[in-house]
C-alpha cells in the first residue's frame, strides 16, 4: 500500500500579510505562552536572512501549521463582504440624498435646503475627520470602525480574534491606520456623492423642477452674495451661475421659464461636484499616497520583548543540545510532507530499535545509512543534516512491536518533510516471535492519518531506483 502526498497550495504572502501575521503570532504568544517551534526554527535558520525576515518566515510557517493563515484568509474574505455591504449602503444613501433634496416635483425646490440635504452631513463628517487628523493619532471615523467590526463578525473564525488588534497595533505604531481607514472612509463617501450626483441628474432629466429661496431674516442681497460666492468656483469649470436679477426674482416664486430652471439646476450640480465630490476624491488620493509610502517603510519593531526573545532562537550565537522546552498548552496534530527543492540521493535510518536486532542490513550501492535514532541529540543532529542536504528518497525503519506514540509519529512527520519522498518500513519480528495484530493495526492507522506510505518488506528497489 502506498500513498503519496502533494504539497498544499498556499497563497503567496505579500509583505503586509507577513508583517501582520508576525504581529498576530507575537500577541498570541504573549497571551498563551511560547509555541512549539523547534522544527520551524531549524528551517528558518537555514535561510540565513536578517532577523526581521526570519521572524516573518517563522510566523508564516507557524500560521500555516496552526491555522492562522487560513484565519487571515477568512478575515480578508469577511472584510470584502463588509466592504460590499457598506458599498450597498453608500449607493442607497446617495440615492436617498438626491431624492430628499429634490422631492417629488409637486412643490418648488428650496435651493439651500436641497444643498444642505446633499452636502450637510458630508461636510460635518469631513470637518470631524480633519479635526481628528490634526488632534489625534487615530482618525478612522465611525465608518472605518464599523467596517472593522463587520469584518470581524463576518470572518467567523476563532483563530481570527487577534488579527484585527494586531493589524491596528502594527499600523498605529507607524501611524498608518489613519491613512488606511481614510481610504475606506473617503472612498465610501465618494461613492455616496457620486450616486447622489447620478440620481440628481436622472431626476432633473426626467422631471420638471422649479427653484426658489426663502428666508424671513435674510434679504435678497445676502442670498445673491452667498449664491454667487458658492457658484464662482463651479463657474470656472463651466457650470452655470445665476445672475443677480434671476436670484432676486426666485425669492418670490419659482420662475416658470426654462432658462431659470437650467441655471439653478446647473448651479446645484456644480456646487455638489466642486464642494462634495472633488474634496473627497482629493483626500482619497492623498490617503492612498500616504498609505503606499507608509507601507514601503513598514517594518517590525524588533525592540519589543516578544521579538527580542526570538533573536537567540532564530540567530543563535551557539548551538545548545539537550534542552527540552515546556509542553505547550495545546497539542497540535503531527503531519507529514515532502521537500522538493535540491533533493538528491537515498538515505535509510531506523528509530528506537532493539539493540539485539542486527542493523544496518546489507544495502545496495549508493544508499546512505544514517544509523539509529535513540536520543534527542541524535534526532536534532540528523534533522539539521537532512535539512541542509535533503535526500530524494528516505526510508525509515520502525519496530511495530513498540506502540506508535505521539512523539514517534511527530518525528516521522518531521523527518518526512526533509525528503522528496518517504516510506516507512515496518520490520518483521525476530524468528519465533509473533507480532501483535492489534498493535500493527494501530501503526497502519497512524501512518494512514499521517499520509505516509509503508511496507512490511524491505523496499530496497524503491530506495535505490525510485520505483518498485
């Protein structure tokens, strides 16, 4: 029976995702204690990168093993769903603003009430965002925090609980959260105002509206000055600007002539574009520019205690053998894998054999004997050697008279990840000794869960040539 495992296709992490996951792993270890990472640290040490890159690689490998990478993908999926919900809300809100501004066409439109309906809330929130930008470190706004809350709710993954705090901590440390969430806030408002503009144009094109201004306290001269002041910038872009006589005449009743209606409609559209859409577009581009610049300079703060503790483990000044870390609070399921890069040759080894057994057997030419693993020091030394010089084929001999305990299975999975192909050789008992069928069945079941192929007879042909 033979089963070969293909490597899982993991998404290629970009730089922001690697930094984000590193911060998430740091927070997790601060709350739950250090993770079991001896094999991963050994793989990271072989790469020879700078400490920051090693920490990112370690975090990504731990995330693949423990589920944080999948949780990150779930969180991003939830963030996209939350953004779609908010986009739908923006479209509905924009349409509602335009309908509320013009009404049903049965009564004249008060131009300044219409203008307040279209731009009033936008102006208030824009001033609030600007003050937050100047006075505080975090100016995400209610819309940005709503998006973060929805993203966490839609992720539905217990592993995603620390992703949002880790992201905010990392971005706030570099003062990037205001620009990232600013892109969302201004983008949503830009869509809202664009929807309001399109709805406004559709209503003006299909209905006949009359325009008036009304006031008890202010006179016609004040409205003339205010209207022309607001319309001066839109007029530079080609939008119409009512003259003083038309503005004064509109204070008594809606003018029925077509020129007056077109002039007021063009003025209203121009003010919405110049004082609503263009500022939001400019702020969106500004936040995007600052975000991109900040992401280039984004890095890990290696002075944090969580990262300082990793320095000796990922860039050891000396090799220490025989030190056993404390057991983690939660055990993880061992798994097998394979190493496809730069592998060559064939190696045979054995795990915890009875000293009475004759080992090694007579081997074909070209097969290397790695001996018998009996101690932690031998295990670490062999794993280091196989990690540096991965074999194309690895045959591991096991004594099925011993029970397949968790430590042995974890070692088999770790050894299999150093070779392109691995097979387990379940040795026959000495002559005259029977093999416990129940224990052999336990071995078969455990190896099948590990997805490792096994054989009851010596597969020397496979080890020598790569096939049976």
